[in-house]
C-alpha cells in the first residue's frame, strides 16, 4: 500500500447528512484474525487469505471500513461466537482499534459454523435490536415461515415427501430506529454455498452440486415467506447479504427453472423487492452484469468474478431513489482514484462491499 492516508482522504465520496448509509460486506475468514479473547492478531502469520498476513489483512480491513464510513455494516462471515469466543467482543475491539464510528455490534442466533452474521453500527445514528419473527417450530418442523432457528418442512426434491430444512447460518432480523425516528426492518443473509467442496469425482461433484442447489433454494423460499409477511405488515424492509447465487451463475439453475435471487426478489403476483444490480443481471444478455466477488480458480489459473452480494429494498424504500454501489477495486472510478483503497479491497476479502445510501 501507499503512504498512509488520513481517514478523510480514504473516502471516495462524502455521505450526505440527510442520508443513511448501510453496507453489506462478506469478510473472508474474519474469525481467523482474533484470538479467543477477541484481541486482534496483528502479526506476520499468514491469514486465510492467500499469501496475506493477518496483520496485512487487518490493516486492509481498517482502510475499507474507514472508507465506507457507513452508519451500519451487515458483516457476513463475522468472527465466531461459542463457549470461548465472542463475535461482539471481537468486532467492538476491531472498531475501537481503527477508530470507527460503527463501534457497537449485535448478532442474532449463533451459527453452526465459525461464520456468524453480525451488524456493526453507529449508536449515535441508530438504535438496533435483534427482533426475530415467526413461531418456533416443533422438532418435526413447520411449513411456511417458522422462526429462523427452527426447521422448515418443505418438499425440496419434488418427490411428494416433505424434507426438514435448517439454516446453518440463521438470518439476522433487526429492528432499527434512526435518530429521526424512522423505523426499518433489516434481514442479514448468508445463504447455503453451492460449491461442492466434498466432491471426490465427477459423479459426486454433480450430486453434491444439485443437493446444495436444492438447499440454497429451500433457504430462499423460507426467506421469501418471511419477506411476504413483513411486506404485509407495511414495514420498510431491507434484505442484505451474500446469497451464494445469482442469475445464470451455474448450469444446475436450469434444473430448477430459476435462481434463489429471483425467488427472494419475488415472482408472479408477489410484491417485488428492488436491487438494480440483481435486475441488471436478470435482464442483461451479455457480459455487462456487475460483480461483487473475485475468486481464484486453480484449474484454470485465473480469477472468476460473480455477483453474489445484494441489498434488496421494499417498494416504499425504492421510491425514495436510494443509491446503490459496489465498491469494486477495478470498476468503481471513485475507488480507482484512491490506490490505497483499491489495494486494501483486494487484500481484505474475496468479496467487495455493497452500500445503500437511503434518504431519511
């Protein structure tokens, strides 16, 4: 990176005082950057990022969070919470270390993995509480939209038999109130990955890919059922996170007729959510679709880009003409104008932040 810049020099733009900026950011293996007491591991040991040390990744994340200057960040793959570790402690120490105004953290239901969904926010701008909806399902599950830490009963194989679906990372439902008394509902999402990591041969690759696609679609159907109920309640709703999916992303989508993103946005006579990046990907017939993530493919020895991260809003919020932005280090002119920020985005994670500037 270049010589260290002041925080105001890192910001490609300034947030208008009458706007609220929310961000969604998947930080690759954030958990590996903290010890069990939530202290930052700013050393020269390698992080989970290829040939990037923990100190380098933390420094890069400090640059990115400073540049975003968001009022609230939905962090996907946040540090773990278990009997020895605390997501909230780690994130609040991270914020204090880098002098971020987003200095309070909150999580919902704990994940079965080492990747939590958390919200880091500015308490001077927002009041935030975990506010899950739906009824807890019994052990045999429930249809429709049970609480996200329960089990959904759904036929996902098309064989007439109901399966039990459970989120490995239950979505984070938040009730938010701004200092101007504007109430919003936020749902943070990290949907099932479709990558067939366990595959040992071509047959296993295909089987696991299809099973993972079914699970991802089932999670999106469950999420959409919750969205329908929230929209019926007339509340301003924002659904944000990493959906591990996008229109036309893999050939297995053809087996099911649609992507998970199309399900969450709404189909048929459902009230549609809005995200211009998703809508662009759905309608483009060439390679002009945006991207929010960049991965190295070892067999091809090249990078692959995909649109996986979204911020979807209800029609009432879309009517206020919010501003969406993907902080892509190669495609965003404002980011390109600050080389230290572009470098930091590449070092910090394999995903890039997405922001929404919403008029209050």
